[in-house]
C-alpha cells in the first residue's frame, strides 16, 4: 500500500485533526496573554502532532501488512477465505471495511447463484425439449423408412431416399449425443468395454454410407477390454468413420488396425481420402472449424470432431490425427493403461 494512497484515503481524518489543532490554538491565543502562553501552545501542538502521527503510522503499518498478505494470496492463486473464517480470520477483521466487503461478496455470490440456477433450469428445459423433439423425429423417420421399403418397383429412388434417411438418422443421433455431452458429468457410466465390438457396431451404423460410395473396409483389430463409457467410445469411433465417408472418394478404402504397447492400446482408423491441408491440421478439433474440405465438399458443421475430442479428453483417451493432403487421413485413439494414464494426469 503506497503512502500517498493511504493519505488520500484518510484525508478526512487528517483534515479534521488539523482543524482541531488550529481551533485549540485560536482559543488559547485569544483567551490568555500571548507572551506567557506561546511556548506552551507550541509545545502542546508538537505533542498533538506527535500523537496523531504515531496513530496514523500504526494504522498504516497494520493496513499495509494486511493488504500485502491479501495481494500475495491473490498473486499465488490461493484461497482468500482465510479473511472471513478460521484462525486467520482475525487478520482479516483488522482491515477496516472487511465486514462490509464480506457482505458485498455474499450478496454478489447469491446473485450469481440465482442467475446460475435460472440458467441451469433453462438449459435443462431446452435439453428436455430437444430430446423429445429428436425422439419424435426418429419416429417419423422410422415410418418413412417403412414406406420407402415398400417401393418395390422404384429401387433406385428407394435407395436414394434410404440414404437420405440414414443421413438424417445419423445427424439426429449426433444431436442427442451433443446434448448429452454438455451434461457429460451426469451421463458417464464406467463399464467393461470390448473395443472390437464397439468398432463393429460403429461400422454397422455407418454401413449405408460406406456402401453408397463402395468404400472397402479392412479391419484386423482383436478383442481388447478396458473400463470406460461404451456409448461415448461408440460415439467417437462412429464420428471418425462418418467423417471418413464424407472425404473419401468412391471405391476408396478404410483400414482399421490396433496395436498394443507398454503404454496402452492404439486404435488406428485410416482412409485414403482427400486428406487435410497441413496448415489446417492443428485446427481439426476446434469448435465450429470446417476447413476448406468442409466448405467445398459437404455441409459440415465442424461440431462432430470437436465433441469427439471433448469426450475423449474427459474419458482420458488420446485422440490424434495425421494426414497428407491428397493421400490419407489417420485418426489414432489411444487407450492408456492405468499407470501411464495416472502419470499423464500429473503432467
């Protein structure tokens, strides 16, 4: 705390004490013979100034000590609750106005709590509405799919309609997953996951897209079990597969392989599609990023891979990408063993 700042903050008290000294001097000078009292008045002035200065010095040192400690606490990113509770609370109480500051903070926190609760309620209402709407749309799509399957004499038209229906179903499921992802702390279940089975199910969910482009799938992964959330692993793998179908030309190829080492199990999903420009590779997982491929080839939202990365980080799964434009794109999912995962969490 600077001395100038302290004087500015206490100027009312300094001015009032200076006024008292001046007033006492005027009274003494007008009521007693000047020759007999001038020395005593000067001596009295010195005493009053000394006492006032001592009081202000003690007050300044006390405030400066408390403010220095508060600033050191904030600079270190530590908790400042010691000001208001516990054995150290007396240090906080020695700071003038700290009680009022506490009341102001509590008032502000209560206001934030009310706004947060209102926001959470509105978000939950929106989530419930979107979930119900999406489920209703899935019913409509199921009925449409039944009708399309009855178009026996219009095979080409039926196939095109089925492809569009599958696209809508995928996007609806993606919307549901994204809605849950914003509440992932309430939607994660630890269970035994068979990675080979999850990959097979994800391929089945995207089968229509692979068939439509005659993309050949080569898979040589073996059963690998670990504890995680099956539905989110499925979402991540399915998102990667769907992404590959968008950017792989007809008669392309998708290679799925697995490799185990001392750190864990690495699932590799590689396509021979159009690839990603080098300058855009670091932004694939950014929110809303579509890149030149997304703008030129498909109506991409840039949200699928963002949420895939978000959930991979939440589950402690490594998700990396390698690509060469015009040659390939490869996603690598790394399921770390417990010892390595704990080590990475401490870094």
